[in-house]
């Protein structure tokens, strides 16, 4: 510690905390709006590419392969297949679900793109690729324009889907 | 140096707030238009690079989402700069120098309306000593305007004249947001919003997107011949950066713009048209001097950033607008300039020439 005229200097400042906040008003866009209106009614309205026929769920308004707008809506059932998954055993700040829990990538029947969701009502050691699952929806009174209306996916008990049937979506 | 030309340009109409569409939906028709206008099929484009800013969107990695609008599957060679599309174009130009590919797509997008833009831009400033005071972008620009007026380099009247000319010219630009006939005296009768700046001295807040296609050598010649355009050859390109901290700069000067103009070769021959990215009126006056432009050069026939200022896009629009003048044969030699950061901290100068 250096001194000045015999007096010790205060400790050097090594860190400052500067609060900073920005507020945004985000609108989802045309295609996500169509999708969220469906979700509000408990329906899954995916969109099909007019050129290659791929079905996007959730739709973002474009086909990522053809770079053209998707407009045609395709209603999907809330059943699908687990393509891959991850078991979360680590606690972290802001965790909303009790550990251990499973995040799964699920491709809904008729969709060409998996979506990310919670998987529950199933022992974590039994989760596997190819497992058949279905949506558990929140109560109609709790519905919001959000994919969170699907609380989680749970096993249907059907026989597993073959690897061939979902390998393209891994 | 390998010869590279701008072969096509497209832009979205700038609007104050595009509530209905997300970034991908704004961008997709622009990219489709620029690719179609280039004469190349999508699979012939060798490199794709974008410019955008997550702070505008309020979403991390928002540029990855934008790739949904450009057909990035099967995988493409792709890059991104967290800056105006003009700098994405500089990267594409550099990439084309390798000689293994002949064309590149450059696109950019920005929804300035989603957040509070003057506050978002505060976060460009020094995070320890300046940003915590939250000087917004208009106040920071006002410091520079005041310094210029105090130094006798401009006046509020001259600044108002820039606004009047820009908005009058913007009447001819279908993509502009602010246009019309105004009188200098009427504008000067308005109150200051951040002294000495009045509303007309500041750019509008705009949502928009733009894209260009670059091609090299004979590929560019062939494409432009087929489309009945003169290739807009990039004969000079340079960008420089001034110090970030406003306190260590003389705000009445802009050495980064002056050096970039020298290195790009502005003074080698007369400039017919210059598209200058000056978000504030006094900055056009400063840049005209630093870029070495005289009254023989037509400045901002598009109306410039005072007519439409989509963040991350307005710089590439300047390049596209200047290139379009060359494409149509209206200009033989054009200058395009882009800026980023507070008080013209970063500057890019591009010289475009016909055959």
C-alpha cells in the first residue's frame, strides 16, 4: 500500500455496479401472430412452404430453405416424437422447474421441424429418442397467446417411432 | 486489387413503425428483389454477410433469426457484423479479394422503433464514465452542433437549409419517410428540442431493410450487360475510427472521415453525386468539408438520413443509392459515405465509378 504524506491511500476501486435498463415493445410479426391466435384457442396451426412442402412449427413466416413466405396453414395434432433430449440436474438462478427434469426436442406429427419443450409424467431414465408423446395443455381459462399454453409433453404409451421416421430431424 | 462492382440494390420503404411485420418479414422481399435484380440464382451466390444490432431488436442473436429470410439451408458461407450494412459490404468486398468466389449478397435490417432509440444509442458510449449519465443520442449530437456554431463553422440557418433541401429531394424518393416543402424561416421559428438542435435537425426514427449484390470482374460485367445497367465499380473503399471518448476529440473536426476519403481516393477526379450518411444537419456540413466536396457535387439526391434513418441500414442505402446513379448512367463517379457511433466516430467512404 503506497502512502501520501504518511497517510495510507484508500483501496483502489476494482469494480463498479451501474444499473442499466432498456424497455422494448416487441410485436411478433404476421406469421407468429397467426400462430399465436391459434394457440389461444388450443390449436396448433403450422405453415407449409408452397415450394418444397416443408411444414414449420412454430411458423416464422418464411421457409428457411427456399427463402419465400409461408402462408398456407396446416393444423397439427398435439402428438409427436422425441428426437433428442437433455436431463437437467443442475440448479441455477431463476429455475422454474424442480430438478431433475427433461428438455426434449419433439417433432409433431406432420411437422418438418422439431420444437423445444418440457417432458414430464415420465421417469427421466425412461426418456429415449423415438418415444411417442402428446401435449398437456393448460386450462382454457389460463390460456395466453404463448407456446407456454402447452405445459409439457407426456408419453402416449404408443410403440416407439422408428429411427428412420425421425432421423432427418436430428 | 480484384475489380468488384455493385450489380443490384434493393430497399424496403422506411416507416416510423412497422407493427405488423417482424425483421424476417421486412427483409425477405428485399432479399428476393435484390437477388432477382442481380440476375444470379441464389445457389450461385458465394458469400452472404449481414449487418444488424441486437440492442435494437432487444433480442440476443437476432441476426441468426434473420437467416430464415435468406435461404440459409443447405448451409451457406455466411458472416455478420454488428454494424451498419455498409461495413458488411466492406467485409464482402474483402472476401471477394480472395478470388475463389465471384459474388456476394450483403443485407441489413433494423427496427429502430422497438426500443427507445436515443437511449439504446447511449450504450455506444464509454460504459464507466459517460453512459451512466445517460446522455441520449440527440443531446450528444447537440454538443457537436454547439461546438461547430461556437467555432463559426455553421449556423442554425445553414443547418435548416440542409433540412429543407433534404426533405425537398426526398419527394422524388418513394422509399423515404419524411419529405415535403418547408421554409427555412418556418423551421427556425420552431422550438429547440436539445439546443441548438430543432426537430428538423434530427433524423426520423425508422424501420427498414436493404440489400446489395456484389460481383467481381467479368461476372459483374456479364450480369450488368444482361440487365442493361452500367456496373458500379468500387474503385476506393476505406474506413477509419476516431476515439470513442468525446472528451478527447475536437468535435468540430472528423479526422476519421478525412483520412478515409483520402485513402479511398476522393480527390483523384470530380465527384458527380455524393450520398452522405449525416443523421444530423450540422454533420452534413462538417462531412462535406472533411470529405473534400465542393459545390459541383450533388449531395444526397435521395434525401439522405434526414428523410429516412433505419439504424444499421441507412449506410448501406447510401451505397445503394450512389450505385444506382451509376447503374442508370446519371453519374460517372459517385461517393457513398457511412457513419456509426456518437458524433461521427466511425466513417466509411466508398468510391463508385462506371466504365
